C-alpha cells in the first residue's frame, strides 16, 4: 500500500487546503505518486498532537521507550526489501545502495533502544559550598525534524530514534523529492507501539511557511536539520527567535589524502566507497582528491579502472551499480562542474558527458590535473565525479585540505600510523576516516565543525541533542 497523505496524530489526512504535489521517479521521469502538501494550519494541528502525546511519553520509563524502539528495529529489519525498493523508486539510487541505507536506517532504532536507558546523571559534592550537586537529563520538548532527499529513510530514523529515546515528540518535514519512504515508516512505528501524535509527518511544497510557524511556537524546543549550509544558516536565524536548541548537519567538501606510502589497492577501495557510496550524493562523499605525485599515476590508473567497471542504469535492475541523480537540477549542476574543470585544464580519464535519453543519469567520471580555482574544488559536487590533484609536501596538503569553510569529514590513506594520526589531528574536520572510506556508524558521533554544522547525531551524543541537563543543588 502506498501512503500519500499527511500523518498527524496517528491518522492519515489530506492537507487543509486539499493541495498535492507529484513525486517523480528519477530513472524514467514518470510520476510515482501525488502527495498531500501540508499547510500552516496542518502544522498547528500537528503541534497540538505532539504536545499532548509528548507529555505522556516523557513519563514512560526509559526501558519502555527502549522496548518500543527495539520492536521498530525488528519490524524494519523484516521489511528491508520493501523499504529498499521504495528508496530506489523515489531517490534513484541503485539497489545495493538502497539496501545499505535500509540496514543503516534500522540500526538507529536498535542503537537508541539501548541508549534510552543510559541518560546517566551525576551526584557530587561541591568543593567550595559543601552542597550536593545533582544533575539529571530531561526531555527537551517537541522536536522539529527536517530531512533531505539523499537518504530518505536513514536521515529520518537517525533523528526519530534518539528523540523518542530521550522522551521527545517529533514533527518531521521530509524532502519533497522523497517523502514516500518516511510516510511508509509510520504504520511500522504504529505496530511497534509508538503512541498516536508522538510522530507526525508533514510533506509539503510550502516548507518555509510551515517550518517558520513551528519554529516560532513556544512548545518547540529543538530543531534538527540535515541539508545545505545555506538553508542551515536561515534556520539558525529563525531558531534564535525562540532560542531553540539546534542540531545542524550541513554541507561538506571532503578531502581524500593518499600519501606515497599508502597501500594503493586499499586506497582505491576506500576511495571508491568514499566517492561512490550513494552515487556521491552525500555530504560525506570525497570531493577533493589529493594524491602524492610519486603514486599519482598508479592510483589514477587503478581508480579509473574501478570506476569504469561500474554499470549505470535503473537502480531496480539486477547488476546496476550507478542509478540516476535525484533530479534535473542536481544532474545539470554536476555536468557544469565537469565542464568548468575541463575548461580550466582538467584532464578527463573517464566519463564527462551526459548520456541521451530519459532519466537524470550522469556517468562515473574521473578528472586529474584539476586546478584549485575549479568550481568542483570549492563547492560540493554531490555526484559521481572525482576531482584529483597532486601534492608533494605534508604540511602543504594539510593546508589545502583545510582551505574550506566546511569541516565535516576527511579521509587519509597511509601505512604509517604515526603520520596518519598526526595528520588527522591537524585536519579541521569533525570526523576522519583513517585508511577507511566509510565513517558513518550509529554508534559514533556524526557531525562537523566550522560551517558543516552544530551538534552530533548517533552515538550517546545523539540522544543528548534532545535532552536538557537539569542541576539541583541541595544539602543532606
């Protein structure tokens, strides 16, 4: 069954004004579904529902909340195929990537089912006053969750699970390109025992108005957003009016460093994962490749061979590695980055041209000799394009890697662990993949520095984003 209406207070309902919008399959450009488009009035109803349900949920024991999340994990795991197919249909990613996302999504329910019982406080003796210091963590309140299109399931579960573990109700605004997966999650949560009104979903083409309404409601205490830095800045300004607690996972411009002593085969394997996971449509995707000139030719040859072995097509088909990009504007932006780099002297080793026909496809592309002023070096590519440069000096490549306003993730490949740790400590990034092309893990604190965001998702820290510390001073 396909769910296409708003989900408010445990019920499916049309928008207040009856308006809907189309969701497109990026592989064939056909309409998948017509989805209700929420209004400001719908947002108000959802806020009322969340406030009522949240008051009761906060009183439930941590163990009870954890058991509901554990049940959600089990149900999701039993339906991985169903969710993976839906992810591919509305996002376009190949079956393997979609299944990987589905597994990753489920894990957030399992991890936070275990963390729900670990909001540990503290009791201590104040050294100067002699008073007792009691610290406990309490649910912050209603959380507004705004999720992107690149991970239709995982970006939702990565926020829903810790919020529910913490005791908070939520209102989710999924990306209008990919709302179907999040809507399909709601019957599963009902079956797991999530009370009515605790989780509400408001797909909408009127995002600015409904989010602004919610962020200015005094009952809302947290805004959690994953998306571009530009939109994040706007949300932070709006959140300031009510002094909301922000959790912002924003843009990236990840460098990937390959030193002369790296295991080249391992570096190529890691680079493939860092670049091509999710077709490069990820804030964690390797964006700038810095390869030591002594091993550059070898790395480029092996990496180009690996990229050339990927098969492009409809992600639902067996054997497909590379599906379409999510929409025309994303595909056209990737094409522009390649054309710009080539016009500035970059060399094309593979790909570099859009195919004919339906669908928003762009082939795996490898560029070398990419100049520092190329747009793909200064901006986030968000597609299957690797922009390779060379280096000779460790200090110089660290400076170049840090020369960006972003600071989400960096990747380092070297067989010298002392060098690896030394370089990692000097990189201005919230996460570093050292001889690994994958850093995302539900048990780890995911997040960046500088203009890549505030706060962390996953790990123990992810739940604390939805809680407030309360200090009680007393004597006994």
